[in-house]
């Protein structure tokens, strides 16, 4: 794509390290957001960043932080023992 904000399916496949077919399937399932242009798809770069986990949204980040805190609270003794090995 000439616009720097979007990627083609083959470009996205190269970045993600998966096949073009796998990217198409993820787009069709809604796992990767894409815009249909005629017969082609344009994938926003932000969708790839989100897929790679590089950019978390506020609610997702809060949920992960809460889960980590709960785990540390419940398993603090075990984590200390594992850290000492």
C-alpha cells in the first residue's frame, strides 16, 4: 500500500511470521481488523501492533494488572521459593 498507515495481507503475514492464508483467516474471524477495498484488504498498522501485544488499551491493561496482582497475592510464598532456586 502506498499509504504508510496500512499494510497488505502479504506485508502483515511477513511481520507476523505466518502465512498469507492464516492472515486471511484471522481477518475473516475478526481477530485482525481490516478494511475491505474492492477484493483486497487493507490492515491498519495499529491492528498489527495490537495483535503482537505491543499496545494495550486501558481496560485490557487494567485487567492484566489485576490478574498479576491477584496471582502474586495468592502465590507469594511459592514465588519466593521459586525465586530462591
